[in-house]
C-alpha cells in the first residue's frame, strides 16, 4: 500500500470513528431539545443555544436566542408533548447537521394549533460542548 493510500485510509477511519463517537451525543441533544421545548425548560435553552443562535421559523420570521426563550414561557399557550422522527444526523468534525420532522400541537385556550414541520439544526462543538447555532423550519404541505 502506498503512503498516499495509507494516509487516505487513516483519514477515512478517523472520520468514521469521530462520527461513531459524536453521533449519539448530537442525537441525544436533538431529542433533549424537543423535550425542553414542550416542557418550557428555559435553562436548557440558555445552556445549549449559542449566544449567536438564530431560528428561521416556518413562517420565515428570524428569531434570536432571547426570542425563543421568551416565547417558551408564554402563559397563553401550552405545548403538548411530541417526538421528532425521520431523524438523520451527519457529523463533520466539530460541526453536525441534524434533519428531522415533528408534529407540534399547541393548546392556545379555545384554539388548538397543529404544525407538521421538517427541520434542520446546525450544531457546533465549541470548547468541547455541542451548541445549537442555527435552526430552519419548513411546514410540510399535504400533496
């Protein structure tokens, strides 16, 4: 085996090892975020969203970390429990992209709202800790 082929093999094995090591942690954080959303766990969001976090909602509105945390504790709305599905996690060194889908139900007093949403989350590892830096949501339309 040539030196070039050996180096390439080592790079591939290293990347595969990093994925195997980091993928479960990122997947768990993505799940924890869903739970923190419907339990209105503002502490989780303060600790796990990057200070420069941005969310592009399904309606196109951009929200920052403070906006997301403030909306979690809106007494006029109560989010019902949900689980994400169709989840795919891809790790690229200190960055990870998670795509998935969830159906979110909100009890807003006399109204009940429901959204079927696909999402993309971008996680970055800073100082050994995974932080969510960006999120994009898109409403799923019936065909």
